[in-house]
């Protein structure tokens, strides 16, 4: 056991398990002797030479022994050894019965084990040794099989995932029911058409049945037509249900993603999210299609074929069915590898997507740094990784295919040999064997298909896991506030804020910061780059949650306000405003229903954007292109200001709008804002003119407020503000910093 530390502990544990094993074998022998005595009494009821009766007794004894051993053993061994002991108990109890049954099917004759251990003790010894050897071989070859708990958990997880995937189909039950009805009809029509084909062959074979030919031909055509029609309808209904399913998953996933906190998007790559939204949701649709359509159809057909085969020869059918455990074993080993590779390939693909989208989005930066080749190399490396993983997966797939073919061939050869034996002994006709050859391939194909589908469902479900992970994720910044007062003054107070970004939890960006912004006043945040100014604004926008301290809006905690209400009252224009593809009008009226053109123009005029928009060929209907790529930085910023102003927010935050605006535009915007005297204006600025007119200035450095007051107060103080003034607020200094 891995929980043991010292050799003596290991020794004690091994001795304990050896003792449990030996006493179980002794106990089992005693049980077997007792049961054999009982069955010896029962056997005459079947007739002493009745093999079937002997086999029934053997299996009954085996099941009883197994049940007794399991109940006695499993309570006395620890959890880790329980899986091994369970396998051993199964081998020990059933090996003899399996051997006798197979031997009977193949060669017949009297039972080798006789009536039990009393009659043939060597059979018992041989059985014990063989079971121990089989177990030893298994544990050495497949050490992973000991992780039973893990596997159990995995299986349960897969089952839960499967049920959750299927639950998405709840609303499409009517469509699904239609699809299932046509599925059954298609299978029935196919079976009946086959039966009629048999009748046609019979009619053609003997002249006395020629009169049956036209009716059989008519019925065969009718059923074949019914089959074709049902197949078409079935596929139509299934496609409809699956398309609706995929749409629903995508909508829910997207809905869940957009509500996540900003920190989530910083720590999760865009390519990864795009991959989940497109590829993974598609794969979930594939699971539904496989399970509801293909698997169900194959299982029904499989059942039909098995009924026919058992009717023809149960012995030969049992022989053919031996393929199932072999195939399942191969499949389960293959699945483990395939699943691992599939997951790694998906992750690599997400990484490759990420590289591609990052480079495309930042192509200007890539070009200006002459990094095209390096980026192409980076992309090629990620592709190479995918290629290598795919190659490894394909090698495993080929080996698996080869082993499957060998198994199939082995079973067919065994069937032919045994079939010939049955024909020679007169137990079967040549015609029946021909039928068997035909059905065996069909049965094999159906088993292969259903095992493959099951494997594929499990593989595809591993991707569903990630989708559900995102679907279930609760945003870490809650949006369940309810406060919506009729009037909001816009009084902001930061109390002892301590904050570090989720990506760097050990590096506090704000350290006990407190400030106040009053309604009707312009408050400026200034300070060296990286001091924490934009972070203050992000916290006010509730992009993140501070670790300590609180932000009050009109005396109430910020998180108690209703999400939509808060964002309609607090608007921000960021350093790099983002526009969405669409017209200028759509961008200004973003998120507002039934917004009149007059309001749009008014907001644009305040933002000093009306003039340049009017000069454009299509005016307010001009398409801004992806991310507003067809406009200059200053134009984008003015549209973003108009977008904020149209909402008539009570609190307006301007985060370095000076970065893209010329002095004249900026002054015009600020003049327009001065016309709303009750508004709280929070400005982060680098220009002296902007800061000078502020009612109060906060100098922030390394997450703390160093100085505060009006421009004149701070200048008179001759402190840090005075010293930094030259460096931060002059146009020349701006240039120096940029260069
Ligand atoms: N999303 C983020 N994740 C991790 N760290 C961040 C993030 N945004 C900013 N930081 C870090 O937080 C610190 C403060 O950044 P912030 O943007 O608030 O400074 P700033 O004063 O606004 O600077 P600037 O004037 O250059 O815009 C910096 O050290 C920065 O590296």
C-alpha cells in the first residue's frame, strides 16, 4: 500500500493480505465441498449425463461462491485492495464454469470437473492456480486498473455529463419523438423487406411457389419504399433537433461568458473561449446525434440479428458473441489513449487559435517591430505540436484497427471450424452456416459500430466537460445588487481600498487608498504611470472586487446597486475606446432602445464629433469597420465620449481621453461637460490645462494618495505635485515619455 512508510509496515500489510487470501481459499473450498454435496443430490434431477444440467449447477454454485466471497472479503480489506480482490474473486469462482461452458460449446462430451471437487480435486487445484496466475498477469499488465475509485468517479462523471447534454433536448422532445418513431419504422420496414426477399428467393427456387412471387415482390418494394421514406424523415427530424440543441448550448454558453468578471477574461485566452464556443459546442451536438440516432438504431438492429441467430444455432451464436468481451477490452484500452490525445489536441488547437488571433489583432505592432517571421515561426511551432499529437493518436488508432481485424479474423476462423464440425455431426445444415457467415459479418459490424459510438460519445463528452465548466461558473464579482433609487447624486467615496489583480495576487496595486469625488465637481487623478489611477476607475466600474475596503456611491456600497442601473448612471470613456462593427449611429446609441436621431446628434455635438461625422460620405450611417478600424484614434475617442454622454450619466469617468485628442478638442469636450453642473466628473489626465481646472486633485503613486488639493494649493505646497508637474504635464515631457 502506498500509505505505508516503513518496511515493517509493508511487511505486516502483505502478511495480512496473504492471510486473508489463504483463509478465503480455504473457506471457499469448504463452501464448494458443501455446495457440491448439495448439487450431487440435485444432479440426478437433470439426469446424470445431462450436460446442460451440469452446467446450470456449475454456474449456480459459482454465483453463490462469488456472492459469499465478496460479502466476506470486501468488508475485511482496505479500499485500495478491494478492486484487486474483487477481480480475483470473479476469476476464482467463474474460471471453471467459463472453461467448461466453452469446452462444451466447442467439443461436447462429459463434464471434466465431474460433479464437483469431491469427484475431481485436481480440477479445483488447477482452477485456483489458474485464477491466481490470471490475476497476477492482469495486475502486472494493467496496473491502472487498480485506480478503481478514479475510474468509478470518471464513469459517474461521464454519465452525469451525458444526462446533462441530453437534458438540453428537453424542449425539443416533440421533434425527437418524431425522429424516434421514424427510426423504429425504418428498422421494421427493413426487417420486413428482408423477410420478403427471403420469400422471393424461395419462390424462385421452387416452381410450385411461383404464384407467391408477385405479392412478395410488391410487399418487398412497399417495405423498401417505407424504409427509404422513414430514413429520410428520421434524418430530417434528427438534424432539426441537433441544430436546435447546438444553438441553445451556444446561446447559454455565450450568455454565461459575458457575465463573467473581467479577471476571467484576462486569465482565459480568447482563442480558448472561441474554441469552446465553436468546436466544443459542435462536438456536443455530435454526442447527441451519435447517441440518439446512430447508437439507438444500431442497438435495435443488433437485437434483431441476435434473435435470428439464436434461433438458427445458439452454440454458434455463443461462439460469435465471444468477440464482444475481446472487443470491449481492446476498446477500453484504446479509449484511454484516444481520450488523452484528443484532449491534448484540443488544447493545442486552442493555443494555435490564440496565437493566430493575437497576431491578427496586433498586426500593426507586429509589422512595426518586423516580427512577421517570428510570429509565423511561433504559429508553426504550435501547429507542429498539433501534428505530432495527431500522428501519435493515428498510430494508436492504426494499432487498434489492426488488433480489431485480427480478433475478427480469429473469431471467423473459429466459427468456420466449429461450423464444419457441427455439419459433420449433422447438427446443422450447410445453408445455415452460409446464413451464419452472412450474419456474423453483420453482427460484427453492428457490435463494432456500437462500441465505436460508445467510445466516441465518451471522447466527445470530455469536451462537454469544459463547456459545462464555463456554463456553471459563477462570476466572482456578483451582479445581484437590487438598489435603484429614483435620484442619484453621484457622491463617490473610496474607503481604505486594498486591491491586487487576480493575475498577480501577491502584488498589491492599491494599498489602503481613500478618496472622495463630490457631485458637481471635477476630480482629477494624476501621478506617474503605473501608480494605480486606472485601477481606481476599474474598481468604480465594478470590473473587479477590492480585497479590502469599500466604495460607496451616495453612501451605499457599490455592489448593492442593480447592475444595469449602476452602469446607466456611471459611464466611462477608456484610454483605448472599443467600437463595435456597425454604423456610427449604432455605436453612439449602443445598448439604448428607441434612441432618437436628435439625441444621437446632441451627444455627438457635445463630444465635438458632429462636425467630422457630417463630413463623412454617409454621415451617421458610416460603417466604422471592425473595432472602429476605419476611424482615427481621436475620432474613435470622440464617438466613445458621445456614447457615454448620450446616457446622461450622473458620474462620468474620462480615463486619459487626452491620449488621442488634440488640446482644442479636449477643451471643447470639457467645456461641454461643464454645462452639466450636477455631474460628478472623474478625470485621469496628463495635460496641465485639464488638471488646472479641476476642483480637487489627487496625486496617486504606488497605490497610495500622496497629495491632494486644488492646483494652486498643491503648487504652493511645493511637494511632489510641484516636482512632477514639469515631467508629467508638459507636451514636451509627454513626447519624452513616448520616445
Ligand atoms: N489587468 C491587469 N492585470 C495585472 N496587473 C495590472 C493590470 N492592469 C494594470 N496592472 C498593473 O497595476 C499597476 C497600476 O496600473 P494602472 O493602469 O492602474 O496605472 P495607471 O496609474 O493608470 O498608469 P497609466 O498612467 O500608465 O495608465 C501597474 O503596475 C500595472 O502593471
